[in-house]
């Protein structure tokens, strides 16, 4: 049985003449009236460790805290403390799926917070508790990756949810093929807010004497850092004038098996290459704003905030042909470039051409910004999310009347099994392929240094 909002139409007649056709809202009248007058919104999120999930939570709160009574369930928000936004914060570890924690959180949600809408942003526990929430609560699950756990938490138990937000068409395809959520998945790209000095930032790029290249993925295997180290190695052998900022963690992928501890250990000491390590978000954005070229050859992405931040100031984005949100947003030759991930020379030659023939790329800078305005801006995102949150009624499978320990533990076992499967897939499809490339670069770098020492 599914709970749904039914709209019937009443034809009013006076002396046989039809005057009006008025909608009569049945079943969910209480919930619809709450929308009109006030709404309680609960965000459940995984703990903040930086990156897109934390940014998404902060932007969501900024967008809705003033208009709704908003609460947040999170384990650790110390990276970006949320109480300063005027929301009520409950600190529960949303990765702790023990029955004790599950019962406590469920009681808190159903009996104390009593939200009208729950937005689940990568909370493992909420994915398991959804079948036991009060029936009148609308649940919106947000996927944060193309696949694996960050996507699975949005798809798991989604028959008991009302809407699933995918961050790309490729993500939607994965969710609908993997879970029972066909017809519930809607693609809503992430967003970043526009900057007041955007026109000036764009003009600065066009006039830049030393082009700036930026990569923000650090050593994370999903971001394809092995492609980046190949690009950097080739560019540094030229006499080209550029600045290359490599931002993010400096530990190599699958560091346990690596014979070195830091990516700096296998890169030449060249003033054109600036490896920043982890830096404050505002500093990272400042560097990104100056970029002429933004490299995002990721093998797995949802809708990366860093790419959006680059495009809002007209940066030329270069991605790979892996099927993910980057490839979906970047149109080859229109607002950026899509290059086969195995074609290292293709990446290098495109970058060199942008540096050599900078004036010929003015139109591409503008198209990058136009794409941001039309597809990735706050207004576009807010319109879509308002529709999802405020409209559409409640459409989910009827939930349990009370917590069922046996059903919960069975569901937990299934999700745990999926996570173990995901770890194996990550190892085979991401960690090892990226790590093996870094091993090769290490051996090559060591061999070159040994030969130089001998000579």
C-alpha cells in the first residue's frame, strides 16, 4: 500500500450553470496545510570531513533555515559548526547502526523533533530507519556520488521514501537499476552562489600573463590523480610559463602499499608547481577563482562543487571520458573539453594550446560561465528543491507502526553486505589502478635520480 496525495475536483453549479472547478485535497490535507503555514525540516547528514557533503549541508541550511523550523542530526560538525546558523543540532553518530543508537534516534525523530520533511544527506542510519518513521513524514534522499555507499544510502529502502535526488543522469541510471526507486529519482545538479565580482574575475583570466592550472583532488583515487601526475610530469619538461596548483591531501592513493608517503616525493622541485596540501576552503576558492584551466579527470563523481566553483567564474574545465557528472556538464568544445582518460598526450596538448593561443579561447570562457548561470546557479537549484520539498505530496510504501528489531537487523545485514561489496569494487576499480600508476612513477623517478647521481 502506498500513501499518496489525491486531488478530486468539485463542480459547483448554480441553477444548472457551472461556475467553478475547485480542487478538494484528500488524505494529505494536514501535510499540505503545514506547507502553507510552516514546516519542520530535518537534515540528517554524515559527519563533516570536508568535501561536497559538508558544503551541501551548509548551503541547504543557508537556503531554508530562515523560512522553516530546521533541525540537524549529525555526528560531528566541528569542521563547520552548524549552531551559528540558528538551527537546532542533535549530535548522534549517523554511521552508528547499532540497535541501541537506532532506537534512540528513531524516538527522537518521531516523538520529539516530529519533522514534516526529512532530507537524508548520506546518513547510513537514516537509510535503515526510514521504514519506521511516522507515516506522515516526507523523506527525500540525496545521493552524493555516482555509485557505492554515498549513492546507496539514497537508494536503500527508497520504497519507503518519497523522492530520491540524483546528482547526474548517470547517477539516476545507477539508482534505478540497483534499487526499487523507479519513478522517484529526479536529477538536481548541485549549485554554488554567484560572486559579486564575477565579471572582473573573468576579465582577469583573459588578461592573465601567466596561465593558472588547478586540480583540487589531491591523492584521492576517485579523482584520477595518476592522470594528473602524468600531465604535470610532461608539462614541467617544457619551458612553458604557467602555475599549476595541486590542492588537497598529499598522500598517494592506497598509501598502505606505496613505498613513499607523499606525492611530493616523486615530483620535481619546480617553482611552477605548487602543492598546497589541505588548505582552508576560502583559500582554495581564491586560487580556483584565478584559474584559467580546471582539471577534473575523475573516474567517479556526483556533481562536484569544485567544478561548479570554477565554472561560475568562466574557467575552462577539462575532464575525462569516464561516465559521471563532469562528463555530463562539460560539453566538449563548447564550455570545456572531454578527453579519453588514457590519452595523456591529449590532455597535455590541449593545455599547451590554451597557453599558446590564449586569445582564441575567449568564447569558451564565456560559455563556461553561461552554463553555470543556466544550469548550476542557486536560483535553478532552489526552484527544483522547492518543488520537491513543498509539493508533490507523500508517496511512499506504508511504514511500520513500530520499530521491529528483526526487520531492522535483517535490513542492516543487507546494507552491510552492500558496503563490503562496494569496498571490493573500490579496490579493484579505483584504488589499485591508481596506486599501480603511482608505483610506476615512483620507480621511474627513482631510476632517473639514481642515473643523475651516477653521472
